[in-house]
């Protein structure tokens, strides 16, 4: 006993004893399941960003697409402006790796496409109640 704790002598370094194997197996299974779950959520949310949908819209759009295909029509998400522009709408037009960096900047684009195009925010004041107008440019 060493300081009140039992110590285990390993015959071969880094090889678990029979008592340790079950704990290691359970730990590895939990790590793999967590990795798969987080990976699924990552891919699902990447799909949502690139298709300009929320989770609720994704479910409704799937149903609308199914009804349109049944009627021989084609249905497209009215808010999607292409995957690259959808990415820019959410994360801006700077380097993609900067999208994961925390930022306190104001969004670069207005939240919804206007006539199928992204509208870039211009310099503006929040004096719209006093007759001021925001400046915007279409991308």
C-alpha cells in the first residue's frame, strides 16, 4: 500500500491487467459513440448552413420537396442562394477558418437574401427612427 492506495504491478508496461480491461473497453466504447454523435451533429449542421435552413425548415422543406416530386414538379428552398453564398451569409466572406474564431463584429450581410441575392451591409447609423437610411449593396 502506498499512501493508503493499492498499487498494481504491471508485468508488461502499458498492458492493462484483467481488472482494468473492462473499464478500458467501456471507456473506449463511450469515446467512440461520443465521437460518432458529435460527428453526425457537425455534418447535419454543416448541411443546414450550406443549404440556408434551420432545423425546422429542413423538416418542412423535405416534406415540400416530397410533395412536389409526387406531383412531378421541382421545389427549391427560396432562401438558398448557393452553398458558397449561404456560407458567406452565415460566416462572412473572410477566410473560412476565421469563421470559427469568436468575433464581436456586426454581420456582413443582411439576414435574408433579397430577390435571390445577398445584400451586403453598408456603413449606417441606427437613426432610422429619425429618417436615416441604411446603405446596402448587392453582392
